[in-house]
C-alpha cells in the first residue's frame, strides 16, 4: 500500500513540474494594451484616461448575414480584469485595402493611439499580421 501511495505522489510531482515548465498560452482574443491620455466616449459611455487591454469578441455589430460582418467587430476595453465598455473596430485586410485615401496604405505591425487632425476623434490603430483594426473614439465633451 505504501508503494502505491509513493508511486502516485511521484507521478503527481512529475505532472505538476511538467505543467509549470509549459509557458502560458497567449490569449488569441487579446489584441493589445493601449494608454489613452484623454477622456473619450466609447460604447455610448465615458471612458476616462487610463490603460486598457483591448480584446476581440468575435461578435459583429450587425444582424447575422449582414454584409458588414467581415469588416467590423466589437472590441472590449478591459481595466483591472473587468470589461469597462466595448466599441466597434473597422477591420482592414492588407489584400482588400481601398484604392484611395489614408486607409489604402499598408502599415507595419504595432499599435498607434493618436488624436486625428482637428481633435474630432482619437484613433486606435492596431496592426497584427495582415489585419488592421481601427477604432474611432470622440473626445468626451466637457
């Protein structure tokens, strides 16, 4: 009986050690982390300045079968592990870029948060592989 208990303990210890050695898998829905320096409106609510994790939801803002389904998706803004709000991201694929305008240019991988000319919108641009996500947030009115 003592030998069986010893064997089970050894197998458990090896199993725990193996799990500890394996790196945590990256969350494929995690898009990026952004720092917003001014209060904006997102999802119809005020979003204060701060640092937020952006997560893809896989949900489109239109009804099922909507032609826009492949070009827009809800993105969650997460702070301290809790969803604060969500907003629509426009999705641009490198092989389907428009022929004219600022969105027609391919960009490098990474994240940019910038106030657009005239201060009408804060744009969050996230490029991952051949997909670019654009989120437009108006500044909060004082």
